């Protein structure tokens, strides 16, 4: 979750941060120098870590324009253990909001969309979470922590969200051009 929180800052400051990269990338189960690595292999299997899925979710949901995400006029950079970044994708006409809850308890929040006209219909939600901070993907359990897809059907510009403890949530909100 700390990596996801950090990356919201990279995204909010995309005018200054042109590139970022994750290292080390690959590690073999029987011979490695340090932890964390994104992708682990043995002679028969390959699996991604939760960090891999954080990187994947940011890379596949990057948008084209950075938007302002605030609470009481302040950027959401740790208030109530929440870290948020928002972008629009002019190619898909979607507002993409990334929310990281670094707290050990679920939080219920209301998201108010201003500045764009939201289309009524379905909001796609992707959530990466684990209630156990020491849980990891392993060769025998490669999908212990993976992104889960769901949907919310709402009207208007207010969205009520339940943000699980220790979670990274990506919202895809369609808007009218």
C-alpha cells in the first residue's frame, strides 16, 4: 500500500515527474539478493507480487490529463490515511480515480465529482487489498492478493464508497464530452 500511496504523488505531480521505474524486477525463488521484487519465478512457475499489481494498475490506468482531488480544499495526501490521484482519459471519456486506504479499518467516503458531466450508468471498480500485511503471493498461492473487479451503478455526481482496510481502489467513471 505504501508504494501505491507514493505513486499517487507521482501521478499528481506528472508535470514534474516524467518517468519512474521499479527495480528489481525479477527474482528466482532459490537465488535472490533482496526483497522486494515484482515477479518471482522457479523452474516451473511465474507469479506477480502485490507490488506487481500496483504497478500494473497504475500503468494501465494512466489517463491523459491530471485532475485535482481534494478534501476541504487540500490535496488528499494522507488525510484520514487516504492518498488519492485523479486523471481523465480523453480517448475513453473516463475519469479515473485511484484511492489508497493505508488504515487498518474500512472507511466509508463520499466522492463528489465536479467539473465534468458524469454519464449515468456503471462505474467500474478494481480493488487490490489484504487484511493481513504479512500475506504475500507464493508459488503455491500465486493469487493470494490480486485485483478484483466489480461495478457500481449510480446516478448523479455523488458516489458512496466503502474503502477496505489496506486497499488500493481504481474507479472508472464515464463522462460526457
